[in-house]
């Protein structure tokens, strides 16, 4: 039992108020007058749990002598509660104690206890959800074998329970009854019929395996915590008519809604869930299940177990037994990739990142810096390459460690998540400005005597290490082909998988510079160094300033204009401090210059502290009315599809440079806009500039951990959306729209 259960249950035993009302997510069985009119001997009936007025529950021991497949008879404990009172299921939920029923039959063998599907009770004020029964419930077992009579045979039952209304009262009952007389037909035929009908009514509420009901149930998008107390999430996909059904409208197995109640688990504490609104024509219902890893068990072979209730608009209901393994995976089209395949995609994605505008200034700086090494020894060249490689891998491992730590703390993030924090964008802006001033020769990293050759004329290992760090920082808001699937696989896996994938991305990112530096043939192809190298580095300094403008724009979009003005002043103070430091370096007074610069930086930080504190995320607004774009909303998308309109969804962020390139060059193209309008597309923009759990989960549903993502929904097949490449072209997008026309036809 989980610790919260213990505390709440002890309070309940001390008559703690517990105002709980039936929620109705899983329907109750109404009490019938015939339930109360089945006569039993005095030894087989008892009342219990008295409050100040009277006992609030009656328990009867019933026997159904009707044989059936695999059974001789059935025995059951019938609990009849006063109105408003309830007792608990085998998983009581956030409060209460599970009901215990213990049977003994002389000379007989009993099957397991059959638990009918429970009701859901919620206390909105206390935030407590519990599972149990109100009115009447029969907890029964099959008598599967009965030996030859060797004397009087009896049925005995002991039951412990807790019933609650405005207060909670424990109860305990022990009953017994002669078995032989019932099996010999000692009761009236009318009583036997009523008893059998009662057993059948509650047996119909006992969940059955999905296969026997023709239902297909799967679990996807599993996210498992790395430590106890961490979050656990999964999505159940239910095909009420089997995986081969064409839609949810196939009678008589149709289901319009689903509700899930989790079973008790030694390692997981999961919440109940109801199905999302089904898309028109969809073949499946989906339910998002969430919870956390409990402190009294390890996540070894975790399973998702519980009861699934399927309801149709015609009033039909089926109860499905769910018991599925939980394995971290993603819903990427075609299934989740293997680790080896994900690592290959990560390597290729990191390689392609070098061509992205985010990384290109640093890459150009390093490649042309190799010309300075043409006349140097191979040892120095190796040191240069290894420094760059080490900087990249350290940054990647640090990023992986941060992701793992945040996830263990209950915060789930995606690729480029750090740019969702305005202060990070401001810090990167200051770093880029500092690196640009270094390239301009305003100051050196360290004193000329201690780090000779580091700075404007530098190509040493220390400078290469910092360039590697900078390359990773600039690469994270970009995506590339192959990278989306690889990162999505990593973020859905364990901490070790995240680290491996990030290292593979870093290897691809570092590969071009390392190959150029280490391959002897490249030394002959590189131009001779000369004065042109200084001019080139100055030009690359301006490229870094262009990157700083971009990160400063991100900061302004997320923190506001007032914060942007303060950030510009802070950048000016930084530049002034570095200039003073550089002046003293030229006269071999690096220490004094560093002290003056440090004092100036401290004064600037104190003066502009409100800027840093005020750099909090503001809602990012996009103009959606005149352009036709609507904010992302699953229910609105479902409504558009039900109306027969195709849907195009753009997952984007203002800090995503790849997104910006696609929007400016493709999505805003006149040909694309005309094609979308002509085909009647509903346009939705999922803006992930700031942290948004709904959008993050939707990205995970497609096996992605970052933006951009482009999805086309066809109303003829709404549960089979098409995912477009991260890098769009006008022709590829138009081809996707034409392909949808072909499917729709």
C-alpha cells in the first residue's frame, strides 16, 4: 500500500470526514428490491458498521446452486449499503482500504474472487479519488470442485471492509451456511431463480479479457520515470471492434467512450482516465493515463493493469480486463526504431547540422582556422581537433544530464527546450557578443603570456574547446533530417539511451572538422595562411553578431520590449568591460584589466538585475485571424475533420531557425497558400516557444521531441495523419497535398 493510502486510511479509521460523491465515470449498479428479499439463514446474514444512528451495511452469504462451465456452484458475499455510503475495490485509490473476502468450503475448491467493475468517487475539495461500490455489490467465487460428502459441508466467509460517507467506519463480518441443503434443492424455486439472476447480473460486470470480447487494446507513448516519485505516462489505444475494424460505427461492437480504472500495483500509482473525443471515422479510442513511480517498488517489468469500460450511445456496456507491459517507446510512423538505427540517425543528423545556419559560422571559423595549422606539426593539429571534439561532447553530455535530471524531477522537455527560458537566450546573446569581440581582437581569452595564440590569432586546443561548446549551443534550436526521429527515440527512452543518442549527435557535429584536421590529404588542399585569415576572422565575428541578433530577438519575443531594452544596455556594458580588459592586456596589465572589467561587470549586473529578474516568459502571440491560422486545439481539429475539412498542423517556435526558414520560404509561398485555400484546409499552429505540456505530448505521439513538425490530416482517414519532413520545399509540400487529394478521391 502506498504511503498516502496508509495515512488517509488511518484518518478514516478515526472517523475522519471524507466527503466523496460518485463521479459516474464507471457506472454503478442500482439496488433492486429483489436483492433485499432473498431469504438466508440467520447464520448467513449480519449487519455491521454502526454510526450514531444504526448499522450502515448488511452482508449476506448467498449460494447459487446452478452449475456452469467449470463450476459446481457459486458462492458470494452480498453487500447492501445505506444510500450515500460506499465501500472500496481491491484498489481503493487515493483513500480507503481494499475490501477483503476470505472463503472456506468444507471439501471444496474455490476459484479466485470475481471483482465487478468499480465506480469512481471524487472529493473535489480534498482532491481525492477512490474506487469502490455503492448500493449493492456481490463479490463471488466459483466452487470449481466438491469432494464426495463425508459429513455435513458448510461455506464460511470472513470479510473486512471500510465504508465511507461523511465519515468512515470499519466493519468485520463472519458468516457460515450449510452447503449440502442448498445443493440438494432445499430452497424454493423462486428464491433459486432470483439468486441466479443476481449472480448473473454482477457476473456481467466482471471484466473479461480483451480477446474474448473482440476488443484490441494497445499501450503506446510510454514514459517511465528514472526514480521513485517520478512521472509515468502512457496512452491506451482501444479498437472496440478489433484492430481490423473500419470505424467506431461498426455495430454491434460500437463504443463512443471509454473509461479506465487502474488496478493496484507495487511499483506504480496511476490515475483513472476517460477517452479523448474520437476523430470522425476513426477506428480507435485513446486514453491518456498518468501517474508516478511509488517508493515501495522498482520499475522492473512494470505493467498497466486495470478495468476498461466501453460504452455506446445505445446503452451497451462492456468491461475489459487490461494487463499490458509498459515499455518506453514512441509512435513514430512504422513503429519505434531500434537503438542502433536511432544512433545512426543521430550521427547523420549531427553531420547535417553543420550545414544549418545556426552552426555554419562556427564551422566556417574552425575549417578556415586549419589553414593556420598547415605549417604546424601533426601533434598540434591533433590537439586542435581533439579540443573541438571534447568541447562538443562535454556540452552534449551536459545537455543529456540536464534532460535526465529534469525528467527525474518530473519535468519532461524536448530538443531545444533551453530556449523556452528567456534568461538562457539572454545569456547566449552575451556569450556570442563576447566571442565576436574576441574575433575582432578586442581582447584575448586569458593573458597573452599564459595563453599565447588564443584569440584573434588563435588556433590552439583551448580555443577549439570553447568553439565546440559554442557549436552545440547554437545547434540546439535547429533540427535537420534524421534528427527528429533520433531525438524522439532518445527522449522516450532511459537515461542511458538519451546519453548515447546525444553523444552520437555530437560525433556527427564534430566529424567534419576532425576529418579535415586529421586527414593528411586535406592539409595539401587547404590554402596557405596569410593576412587574408585575419580579414576572414573579422568577417566571421560579424556572423556571430548576426547570431547574437537572432538570440536577442528570441529574448525580446519571449520577455517583452522593456526587457529587450535592458538587455541591449547590458550587452553594451559587457562590450565596454571586455574592451577595457583588452586595453590592459596589450600593455601586459592583464590582471589589472581583468579586475577593472570584473568590477564593471558586477556594477552592470547590479544595475541591470531587474532586467534579469524580469526576463520571465510572456505569452507569445501570433496573428492568426487574418492569416487563417488557429491555435492548436485537439477538439477543434476533431471538429474540423468531422465537418469534412482536411487539416494542416504546424508545430513551431520562434527560437527554431529551421521553422523560420520553412515558414518564410515555403509556408508563406503564394503557391502553397493558394493550394491550401483551394483544398479547404483548416490551419492550426502549435506554438512551442514557451513550455507547453499539451504540445510536448502531441509531439511525443508522433515520436518527436522537438520542432518543426508538419502533419496533414485527411478527414477520410483521420487516424492516419501524414508526417512531412522537417525541411520543407514547395514541391514536396504540394506533392503531399496532391497525394491527399488522391486518397480522398
